[in-house]
C-alpha cells in the first residue's frame, strides 16, 4: 500500500472518530440542558416568579403536584403605584377557583382539561411544561448555547448559560442559570427585560385558601 493511501485512510479514520465523538458527546450546553430536562421531570413542588421591567408586571405561581394544585397570581402596577390584580386563580385538579375582591373564592364553570391543575402536573411529569418552567425541549432544538459564569441564586450555586433561539418564530436571547448539583433551573433572563426566578423545589407548599377547597383534592386529581 502506498504512503498516500495510508495517509488518506488515517485522515478518514480521524474524521469518522471525530464525527462519532460529536454525536455521542454533545457540547456542554446541550448536555447540561438535557440534564435540566430530565431533572424537572422529577419535580413535584416549586415556586416561580416573573418580573417584566417594560410594563411593571409581575407573576407568581405556586405548584404542588403531590395534590394537583397550581396557584397563579399576576398584577401590573398602575400609575401612582397602586397594584391592579389581573389574575388570582387556584387550579385544583380539573376545578378552577377565582379569588374575588371581597376575599372569597368562587368556583368557575370552566372544566377544560387544558391549563387545569391536572394538565399542568401531567405535563410537568412528562417534561413538556412550557409556561411555568423554561421550555427546555424547544431550547435543545432551536437554541445556540454558550457557557458563562457561575453565581448564586436563591441560595443555590448555579452555572449561567447564554442562549440564543435560532428558530424562524423566535429570536429571543437570554441567560439560564442551572443548579450545579441538581441541574434544575433557578433563574432565566431574556433580552426584552424579563426575569424569571425558581425556588422551593420539592419542598412542602402552603396555600392561603379555605381548607374546604384543599379538601376537595382527590387522588384522581393529583399525580
């Protein structure tokens, strides 16, 4: 065999090895986001918070999928500093309760499965939850990810990752801070001024609502 053939075979072998290594061992960002996706599938309780600097709005959601309960609260600050409550809703299994201005909770007639407490918890267990936790599946498909610095968020040491969505429908850029030990998301920021914070993973959750409502949680409505 000639020397040129030997060199050519070595080059081909090297390219094949590089290709296999790339497929088997994705870049650090993709690998860490995959770990985050798998970690969130084991989450049963957590709190999420969102603040938007552009319109002074904020949202808080408490999730307890041991009981199939999601409490969502959102408000926007009016001119003069007075809060305007836009939504205060308790999702219990397939039931929905609205918090009235007089402090009472009223059961609504809405019985749709989608966006119910049961629906949210089913999607959380499958890793397909999109609007209460980061849309990790979409990021793995469509984002370019780069490693940034480490920092502490909510008392947890996490690794910051920069991401840039590259899909036709989204050009969002931002950062995601993922727990170094548990691989769960603790903070996400976006270039439009949005700030997301996550805490209380798998910790006992307390809801300030009438006890009779909580007693209606059935085994069929919880995961």
